[in-house]
C-alpha cells in the first residue's frame, strides 16, 4: 500500500505528468501522437512520462495497429483520496480528545 | 475507493464552553498538547522547529515535522506540517463567544515536498487537488 501510494505521489509530483493524466481523465482515451501534439515536449519524453504513470497504475494502454492508445485509471488515485480523508478523521478525533482535556483542566 | 470528496483545505470548527486562555494553554503547552494530540517538543516561538511523534502505523512512520509560523496568544497559532511526503500548514483561530470560544482549525496548502522545494512552480499540487475533485466525481 505504501509502495503504491509513493508511486502515485511521485508520478503526480511532475507538472507534465499531471497535465497528461488530467487530459486523459478529462478527455478520455488518446493516442501517444495526440498527447504529444499538445504536450509541448517530445514524443520520447511523453512516452517516458506515460511509463511512469503506467507504473503507478494511473494509466493503461492498448495497441491498435501502429498506434498506442492510453486511458486514465482514476481509481488509482485512491491512496491520495484516502490520504486526504484520513486527515479529516484524524482531526475530528483529536478535537474530541482536546475537549476531554479541557473538561479535565476544570479540575 | 470511498465516496469521500477530497478538498484542498480541511476546516474543522467547534464551539467549546471554555475561555480562549484555557484553550490556548492546551494548544501551546507541550505536556498538554501531548494529552490530546501527540508527543512533541513544541515551543510557542515563531521559527521554532519541532516534531510530533506518534506510534508508527502501516502507511505512516508517525513523524510530523513542523515549524512555528504564527503565535498570537489566546487568538492565533499556526505551524507547518510535513508528513508522508506532503507539506501543509495548520492554523488555529480562537474567537471568544458569549458562552465560550469558537475554535477553528484549518489545514491547507497541501503540496508534495518535491513541489515545496521547487520554487516558481506554476502548476502546484494545490491546483491538482482542486482538479482531482472533478476527476473523482466521475468515479463510481
């Protein structure tokens, strides 16, 4: 779980990769060529970034003829979402404990 | 995947029947902080670096690295909060009310520590978290 979370966080720490992922999530499946046309970086660079996203399971691909089509796998964001919601639970629990302490401080 | 919606700012507010001065003590005296939050070497001094330490659990080493950012006695307290590869800011605001105090805790500015070190990043983690809400909204 931690290993997967690390991969997700690292993959999305890069702005170019985030942009690629967001485009796939927003616009649906696209070929490497289509992604490259709008990425502002070379095709080998795009492929390398897609490889990192794929390693984090954030994207999947399928080959069709000579083209490779990529898909976003937004459910792979789960570690990130869990991480955020974890803090909500954490603080609510601590607030309860803070209130208990305040009561005890009354002596 | 759960149904929880991620937010870029976490806010928790409560009305408590105690005066701000007393809550301030609970927020700023190290042994008292430990009673409700975590073991710590906190000091109410701007610029003081300290850490919170909890029992490690799966997915978390139990360490939070912090720096005191704001100390306004009985009113405002803020420290940076670095943990699990993410950097954020925790800010406490105490507002007196008729029957006690309104306590507000805001944790904001979530960004990866890599981004935090990357000055001039135009496309920050925060923006990503914002976009994430839309992406996650489409997940079953």
